[in-house]
């Protein structure tokens, strides 16, 4: 009898403990619920990495096919699947695609060589055209031009004539024309960077028979006034004078210039520039922001000098 009472007491205690535990758990849940009322519970999840293999399988399962008897150029590609036709387009593109070639400029002469337009097969547009094609239709590869980043038009557009002057050859004696030709060749293609100074005597040098210069008329300044004479290199003052007027036309800074003692005839009075090695020089400075080049052209009756600015630099 006493044993039965003890057993019954134990069972009652266990039931009480269980009921108490459940009550405590219920209270905790109520507290947590009340604390979270009105607030959002955010769950941080890592982004799911896309499986490329699964994607490829999905594409293969969903890819479309070309209609029957559809031709790509002259080849029947009808009934091929997207992946198959794409591989064929890429194969053809590998044989047709060419890179564009930039136009080029010679650093010495500033002459421009044309570039080359490239070609590239547009695989996406070709594929779409094939998928949209009806049975028996012929589709050509869609090939697009690829323009080079640097074109000849762009380069040439930045090479500008900023000074241009022409004088007539009033005296066309062979010796005088020879001297003018030699001096013109010396300054032809001569370039000046911004801030650089040009000296006619320095560039052309001493005019001597050893260099090919010949006797020709000159103007000699004497106490009794100017008079005509003959000297080696006679006539080159027409080169310096023509150059002076071309440089003056584009506003270059004049450093040194001397007038003849007599009107020369091939330019208006006061617009000449005489030179004499060791005494009178013609000098100017490139006062612009870009390199310039001197170009000369001696024709049968005229001498032309151009000042060209290269804005590509």
C-alpha cells in the first residue's frame, strides 16, 4: 500500500514538471512574438550559382530547328538545330572575317596612306534570318563592314594649309632658275615644332659652286645706290621672299627680315626678304600650337611656297 502511494506521487510530480515546461515554452513564444510584431524578419540567402551545364542542357532541349530545305548561301541547312547552324556560321565567319586597318601617315612627308575596311559576319542576325526563313528560302550570310578607328579622312582633315604664296619668275635664266631650285629643295619638307625658329641661312647653307650654285644676277648695295651684279647663288632671294610672304600670311612670328635696296619686281614694294650668307638672314618662329611644314613647288613660270599645319600632333 505504501509502495503504491510512492509510485503515484512520482507520476504526479512528473506530470507537474511537464506541464510547467510547456507553460514556460508557451510564455517564451508569446514574448518573442510580441517583440517581433511590426518588424520584418529578413532572411539572408546566398545567391544560387547558375549551373552552366544545366543551362546548356536547357538550351539544347528548347532550341529550335531551321525549316526544311532552307539554304545558307548555297548549302542546304534545313532541319538543323540552332546549335548546329551556329557552329556552321562561326566556321564560315572564321574564313571571311578580316580586321580593319588604320590609315597611316608618313612622319617625314605627312603623306597619308588609306586604311582598310574590315569585314565581320553578324552571327545573330544571320541566325535570326535562318530561323525566320520559310521552306525553300535562301539566306546569305549577313556580313557587315568594320571601319578602322583612324581613317584617311580624319588624318587629312587635320593637315591644313595655313599659308600659301606664289611669285612669278620674271628672270628665267637657266643659272638663276637652277639656284632657286637648289634653295627650294633645301627648305622643302622642312618642319618646325611649336616654338622652334627657322633660319634661312642655316637651313640652306652657304651658296657655293661645290654645292651646284651658279652665277646669276643679284642686286648690290653701294654708296652710290643699288646696282645689278653677278654672283654665285643669285636669285635665291626669290625663295626667301616667297617664304616670307607665306609665313606672314599665317601670322607666324618674324624674328629677322631685311629689305632689298631696290624693288625686286616679283612682289609689291616692301614685301621682300633679302638674304646674304654671313650678313643678312631671314628668320621666323613657329608661334602656333602645332607642328608646321614648308612645301615648295617650282614651275616653269612660278615659285610657290605653302605652310602646312599638322593638327594630328
